[in-house]
């Protein structure tokens, strides 16, 4: 009798399970639709449903496997500079700090008077460094005694913007005659570089588009829509062609050249 009950047990379980199966229905999970119900398995709370995409050619490609192409484009625009910045100043030493400061101040006043006489606007002059440092004795021995201060060194420099490049040579000569013993960081630039920088960006995009079409054609694919555009950064500076900026007789010769503005873009395309 017990054997007969076990033989009928599968039938009882089957009769219990079949009514519990819900009719086939669509379940949405993470934005994807899947069929559940008889013959489709069970969708749990944590398990995503199976998703099948239509094959393309002989290969089934899911959205995550879509081919993309990333290229970098570069654009360069050059123009003659219309401003120049220089760093000029005085460095003097003296036995005492007060003497060093006074000597430095006297020579810096002469420099400021020269810049004012050359019609340099006050807003185009900015202090870039000011320091007072001790001068230590230089000796090799004896080592058992501490070093002594034998004087002080005073440094004062200003960054000057000249809006007439043709006066640069004469200004440099005048600065050296006024007592400046630090003249450095001569840099040519463009006062309003925005239009040129925008043109460099346009050229960078055209360069990236050209490369993308070339790569897609070489790979036997068709270039799809643009997915993203990013700009790593733009730079300016450098010389392309040289010309003499100091045209006054006897003035220091300075090569103004041309300022190059560069732009880079990274573009990502879909491949079809």
C-alpha cells in the first residue's frame, strides 16, 4: 500500500504545481522586457531576465558591444603678436638690510619713472617679486663656528605689459640705463586671442572629422553619429616666423615672431 502511494506522489505534485503557474506575462527589469510564465523560467528579485538582440549579419551584437571610434583633432592658427610682457627689476646687496632696501628703492624709482615717461599705463605694471634675504659668509673652515651674516640682498621685480611692440627695444635700453639688472621672461602674445582660439577649435573639429571618415572607410564601416566631443585644452605661444621688433636705431634687436594658438578636441563616433 505504501508503495502505491509513492507511485502516485509525482502526479499529486504535478497537479499542485501546474495551477500555480501564472499565464505568460511581460516583466520589466532595469528598462528591459522579458517574457515569464510557462516554459520561460522564473524571474527572481535579483536575477535579470535573459535579453536577446537581433543578429546583425552573422554576429549578434548587443548594445554594449557596439563599435565606436575615438579620434583626436588638432587645429593651429598663427598671428602677429600685438603685446609683449617683460619682467624687469633690480637686485642689490648691502652690508645692512636698510641700506639694501634704500639702494633698491632708488633704482626702482628710476625704472618706474622711465616706464611712466614711455606712457606705460599703471594697470600694465605689476610687482612680481619682492624679497630681502641675508648674505652668509662663504668659508670652508672652521666648521665648529656658525656662519655669520655679512650683508643683505634686496630684490624687486615688476611685470610690464607693452602694447606697442615697436617700442620694446628702446624700453629695454632705457631700463638697463636706469639701473635695471634683471630683465627676463620676454613673452609675445595677442591681447584678444578669443577669435583666433575659436578658429583653432573649428580647425581641430574638421581635422577630427577628416580622420574619422578615413579610419571608418579603411575599416570598411560607415561613420555613424557623433557620440561625444571633449576639449583637452588649448595653448598659445611660440614663434613661427621671425621679424625684428626693435626698429629704432641703436635699440636692442628683439625677434617678435608669430604667436601660434593650438586647440585639440577628442571626438567619439558610432560605427555602423
